[in-house]
C-alpha cells in the first residue's frame, strides 16, 4: 500500500470514528436532558440551553478530528 | 427517511455513471455535464439547487476549459471544484452581463483589478493586501449589519416597535442571558458591547455564506483566529484589571510551592492558549463542514454521472441546508457564550484570590459574587 492509499484509508476511518464518538456522547447528553426535563418540566428551558452548549462543545472536539481527516484527504 | 433517500440515490446512480469524475474527465465531462444540466432544469421546483447551479457552472468551466472568459479554471476534478468553493480566492462570481451577453457566472478577478498596487514587501516578507473573496464578503456582511442596526434606531420611541423591537430582543438576550449570567451583575455592562458585536458579526457572516454566490468569511481560519484573539485579549485585560498584574502572574503559577514553578508556569501558559484555539477551530470547522457536506451531496450527481441521482441528493442537501441555518445561529451563540464564560472566570478568579481559602471549598461557583455559570444545579441555591 502506498502512502497515498494509507492516507485516504485513515481519513475515512478517522471520520467514521469521530462520528461514532460524537453520536455516543451527544446521545447520552440528549438522554440526560430528556430525563431531566421530564422530571422537572419547569426548568426545561434551562436544561435545553445547557444541552445546546454542551452539544456544541462536544461537536467542537469532533470537528478537530474531522479537520485532521480533511487535511489527510486533501494532501493525499 | 434519510436511509430511503440514500438508497434511492445510490440505486438510481448505478445506471448513469461508469467511472468517477477523477478518473476520466474528458469522457465523463460531456454526459456528466448534460446530466447535471438536465437534472437542474428538470426539477424547477427545487429552487434551492442554486448551490447546484454554482457547482454545475464551475464544473462546466472546469471540465470544458474552452468556455469564454474562464482562463483561471482548467480541467478541475470534483474534489478540486469542491475545495475551490470552500476556500478563499481572488475571483468573485456573480450573475450578470459580461462580454456582451448575460451569463450566470461572470467573474471579477480581483488580482487583475488591483494588480500589484496593494502588494508590498516589508523587511524581506512579502505582504499581499489585495482583497480576496472572503474579505469582500466580510465587508458586505458588516455593511448589511451596520445598515440594519442604524435603520432600527432611526425612529426611537418609548414603546419599541418594528425593527427596533426585534433588535432589542436579540441585544437583551445577549445582555441578560449571556453577559449577566456569566460575568455577574456589576461587571457585565463593560463587556456587553464586545459580546453583542461578536454575536451579531459572527451571525451575519455565517448567514451570508448561505446566500448563493456568496462565501462564508468565518470559513477562513484567519477570520476565526482574529475573533479568538480578540476574546483572548479582552479576557486577559479583564483578568489583569480585576486582579492586578501581580495577582494575575501569581495565578499563572497555580498556587504551588515555588520549586514546582518551572513545571507549572509553562503548563499554565499553554492552558491559556487552548481556549482561544478551541474557539477558533470550533467556529471554522463547523462552518466549513456544513458547506462541504452540501457540496458533496450535489457533487454526487456529477460523480455518479446520472441525472436521477438528483432525486435523492437534492432533498438531502436541502435538509443539510436547513441544519446549516441552525448551526449559524448556534455557533454565534456558542462563541459569545464561551467568551463571556472565560471573562467571567477571569473576574471570578480575582474575587476568589482575595477571599479566605476555606470559603473556596464551600461553593464551587459562589452566588454572592453574582456570577453563576448558566444551568448549574438548583440545589446549590
């Protein structure tokens, strides 16, 4: 396998793994937010705000990985 | 539903395409071009394929290098065209009259327009200050924002109405929910101008990128780095103002005994820079990723070479487009929220430094200083 092929392969794998991590993380976050809102509907608005903030932070980390994958895929 | 659309796309694409676009450009160019043309014209209801128009014209230029007035794109592949749409450049595209007839993709080459007038060398380093596409888009978004804001304050009355009312909702949201909650009641008003500016600027620049023929300036690493540097400078200024320079430097040591300082200080200094770095990459990657997904979905039509792929591809791209609208708002909000949290942390650290240390153990986020992170548990009281 040439280095170009390996770079493309790793870019693909990396993107998949990043999405896996983000999906698991944000899924757990959404589950906790739903449960919290169900237990105490009066603070549902605050919970929703915190959920969006936390989701954006998790997604930020995921996009670090995506940027690395895109760098690999472009340079390859 | 999405799975169905993807399956439909890929199945229908089997009939049209033989090789991927990178493989044999001249042969695939003609059927791919007509396929794309047919797809875009056969479904006039999909007006959102304006992005598709832009790709299709660019591919038309890329694969038929002989079209009039396009010396700058010759024989580009699909991924090259995608990269060209997302990155900065010197060519502005617009629909209009050029070379005597109406065309969908007239070009304005800024490098030719400015020549060498704005390029100079300072101390052996060459600076080229000719405006680029992202810079022009940033200026346009700023002009739209300024016009909107000045128009909304033109008629002031005791009871807000109309545009002023709408703007007031947003500004009040930033002031109350973001600034006052994270920085505290007494210090917030000093930083609200910066936070409101950052919020509106990023929001308008992000939204501008969704217009056909326009580009997202925040999809440029330089712009996001500049925003993060502003936040960094303001955070450090707030910290130093609250703690004094000596207290600020003492905070950098982290309160360990002095033999550990050579380890602690580099780590703390590095920790100072991770937050702006994260702000930069988060905003940049969110904006660029959305555009790449939309362009890839529409480029799939050309990669698979069949017009029927558009049946599945364009609705998916439309869905991602709506998500992009949401992401534009959320990223502006997150940038502003995180900036205010960092400023609040810098100021709160000053208060903690002056208090007794046993009080520090009792409340993680002390309420009596009037600053609390949004959404902390109600039990903390």
